[in-house]
C-alpha cells in the first residue's frame, strides 16, 4: 500500500521499539508479552497522536493554514502533541478543552499536558462537557475563517481518515519488525477511545492479510458504540486508501469492561497496571488511556483469554505526562522511610 501518495511531515521518531517484557511475562504466568513503544514517538514526550499528526499537519500545511484548532479532554495527550507540532511548524494553535471529570484539583487543571500545551505556545479555553465538540470546533474555525484567518480544524484524537493513516503505517511497521525477526504474533491489544488508532491498525492489518486479531480496550464508550465508531472510521479510511471493504464488521472487537466511572477517572485496576508496568518494566502508563488498556490486558491474561505459549503485543499509546495531573490518585505514604 502506497502511503507516500499522501502528504506527511516526517517528525516522529520511527520506528518505535518492539520490546519483550520479561518480568511482566513471568509475573502474570500467561502469554509471552511484548510492547510496541508508541510512547517513544517524540514530539513533546510522544504518544500515539504523533503518528496521526504527521499526516494531519501536512494536510494543514498544504492547505495554507496559519493556525490549527482542536479539542480534547482537560488532560488531552492529543492536544499536547498538536501544540508541539504547531510550534515546530510555526503555526498558531488553539485548543478547546472539554471538562469531562469536573475535577477542581489544581494539578489536574494546570499541570501535566496543560502545562506543556502552554509551554508550546498554544492558547486554551475550557468548556463544560457537551455532545459534539468536533462540531463546535468546526463552527469556531468557520468563524475564524470569516475573520480572514487560515484555519485547519483537527477532530478530537486526530481521528479521521487522514489521521488514521498513521496507524495504517504502524500496522505495516509492526509486521516489518516481526517479519524481519521471524517472530509470530498471535494477538495485538491497545487502548481505544476516539477510534483512530484501532481503525488505522485494523485497516493496515487486513490490507496486508496479517491474520492477527486486534483487540481494543475501551476507555470511554460502551462496547457497541465503540465498535460502531471504529468500524465506521475503518471503512472511511479503507476507502481513502483505495481498498473499500477490506475490513468487515466482525474484524472490529472492543472490550469496554474497564472504563470504570467514566473517561479520565482513574480505576483501581488501572492504578495497579501503572504500578506493575513501572515497578516491573520501568515503563510509565497514563491513567486515562494506556493504564485502562493495560488493566484490561492484565485481567484478560489472568482469566486465561490469552494463553501460555501465545505471543501478544500491547501497543502503548503514551501519555505518561498526564501522571503529573493525577498525583492525587496515588498514595505512596508507605514508601517513605
């Protein structure tokens, strides 16, 4: 598949490492665990949105944009990476932050990703949660254009067919890494939220006839809604690539049992996953995406869903900088001597 047909700014640190997690594998006593380190993509501490933004920001540049506008939750990894791209490319950036948790914690509202948004020069505004923030930013972009500004609107998570190309490319990258080493993969698991990562991966895997099942661990929407969102975007992405129909409905599988009380609200299983990855493998997860994805992954291993003798890749979506906005969720009083 010829992705070079699409404009792209090559700013990510790729390929990201594919590493075996020996201590976590031993601790859980199940399948052989590997991790795809998309927390190492560069651009302001990295994360999965960087792959998407390579294509989105190239499109913005091609259209002559002087400013990008996007949206996300208060501690949005996507917002931070968009601000970083805008800084690198000499564009203005405005971010609409949706208050999905109602938290009044000072670190949550000023530290972590928000601190980096502002360091990169972005302007931000906070709005109460609503049903369609992508429509909101499109309306705001239209108003700015009416005032003579050249504005490019990026949906939350960078999740549209252009952004999903980044994870079509990631699927190719994973297969290149495993084919080059003779390593057979039985499953890929990742957190899924705005749908672009899972949609791009499944299109790439199916287009290459990889025959590797992909499971998304939901962080926000119920299972049926999440699968509907991913499948819809996968179909549009496949059409953009010229391979319509390559993804069938049964290819899209999500498990939303680990969302907890809602998006952005830490769970006990997620906090356990953060501590396990940090203490066993020196890898940092974030409470919003990667920790809930890892919590589901760990629980499914314990339940025997992934079996001993199999090889499973967990795709790390990044976001560890958000930990500095969630310090109140951790109690390390017993670590002081």
